[in-house]
């Protein structure tokens, strides 16, 4: 619930003061724009603002703030490696 309250505060200030995902949490799942924005907001808040990301940052370090038990880490590492090879950005 804390994440929904924090997202609501951010979203209401930036976009639409009438949207309330705390009272109506299904609105995020039923609205593609809100779903994407809430996911990006969460990632920025939990990872980008908290973890230094550079060429030495590990997948585990980025995963840990979102998923402390590191569930699915092997798959995440494989996908990261494929993306890294395809995009050639790091």
C-alpha cells in the first residue's frame, strides 16, 4: 500500500489529481499508461535513485532492491547478456 500511496502522490502532482490508485488499485492494471508509468516510477524510485549504475554494476545489485530474494536471477542475467550483446550500450 505504501508504494501505491507514494505513486499516487507523484502521479497526482505531475499528471492528474483525480486518479486514485489507492482507492481503486485495479485502475493500474486496467490502464496501459498507468501500468507503464507506475512500473517506471517504481524502478526509478527503488533502483535508479538508490543504486549507482555504471559498467561495473551487476544484475544482482539492480535486482536486489526490487526482489531481495533474487528470484529469477539466472533468467534475468541471461536476458541482460542478450540485451547487452544486441544493443551494445555497455
